[in-house]
């Protein structure tokens, strides 16, 4: 799942939504949990339609769209067993 790196705008408040899409009471996106001050570095939130709508209306500012990092799978190691010729053709 993609994530959005957002920042709160002015005095506007956008309710925080968890990854399941439920509102978190008393919590606002891009703001400190207790003082509600704007977080200077912003915050990463799930890419949810709720935040997309708030970005469109100007309640939040987009800092960056963060795509998930693909997991690299290492190739299988080659067998180190010696090759033995069968039969008498050497």
C-alpha cells in the first residue's frame, strides 16, 4: 500500500484515519497529538480517499507520495558439488 507524506495547513484540521479507514478520536493528521501544533516535518499516513479529498480541498498539503519498497529476492545459490563423469569416456 502506498503512503502519503502530508503536512497540516494553517488552523485547518483533518481527522486522522487509520489503515482500516476508521477515524481516531481526538487525533488530527499532520498535527501533534496533545498540543495540535502543526508537525514541521509532516507525517506519513496511509493513502486513503479521506486524505486525497482533504488534499483536494486544501485542508492538507502533500509533501511526497511514498511507494512501497519492493522486496528483492536473492537468486538461488549454485550447487558447489563437483561434476562427476559417468562411464568410461574420459
